[in-house]
C-alpha cells in the first residue's frame, strides 16, 4: 500500500480488528492508536440531536466524530448522513 494512503477503522471494525492492531504483543513496534479526542468530538456531533430519541443517529454521529478526529472525509452511502455532516462543515462523500 502506498505510504500516502491512510486506513481508518470505525467502531464496527474496531470491535474485531483494533484490539489486535493496538496490542503490542501482536504488532510490536507498529502498534496503532486511535484519536484521543473522540469524547469531545462525539459530544459535538450529537449536540444537535440531543432532544431526539436515540436512534441510528448515535452510530452515525460516532462515525462522523471519528472521521473528523482522524482528519478524514466520511465516506458513506447514507445520503442524509452526508447532508448532516456537510451542514456542520465536515467532509463527507457518497462514493460514485
């Protein structure tokens, strides 16, 4: 893989893969870490929805916060999520 390419794993992927990638016994000197400021970014992403019942937006906001804190664009087929992200100034695209 070219060195300029970054892979970013969201919560669903982290559950299975990141425990291995963040384990020094497995990864030795190439151990990975995640964004340290996720809590604040997640609170910021969910703030506009605080008065609504928790629904799929909780997971969507986590993905958005993760992309933001990783300085990456959110790539999703979920058009309402792309609109939500863009309204708040986050980079988000629908693959084409």
